[in-house]
C-alpha cells in the first residue's frame, strides 16, 4: 500500500509540474506577443522578436529545423552570460 501511495504522489507531482510548465510557457508567449516589438535592442530582436514574428507568419516553420538549430543561439547566450569573466549568474 505504501508503494502505491508513493507512486500516486510522484505521479501527481509530475502532473502538477507539467501543468505549471505549460502555464508559464503560455504566459511567456503571451508576454512576448503583447509587449515585445522590433527595435528594443539588436540582441533581443534577433533572439526573441524575429523568431516570434516568424512563428506567427509561418506556424509550421519551427518543424523545419532541429532542436539544436533552434536552441543553439539561446544556449550560446546563456553560456556567454554564465562565464566567470562576466560575473556569472
């Protein structure tokens, strides 16, 4: 009985985490659509605004690239920001 209770608790927590992640992703997408526009800064334009505009003009375009092609620039920006010379996070 204890195993079943633990398994149900873990499954419930996993479901809540998925729902929270989905909500936060939707909230971030809404914030991008509402407040971001071109001309804020060249870096934000290239990494956030341009892909968001493309996402609305060509909704299926995201499937034409691999995960690493889509996430590579953002990963590079995080690695650059986290370097000790820049003060790290």
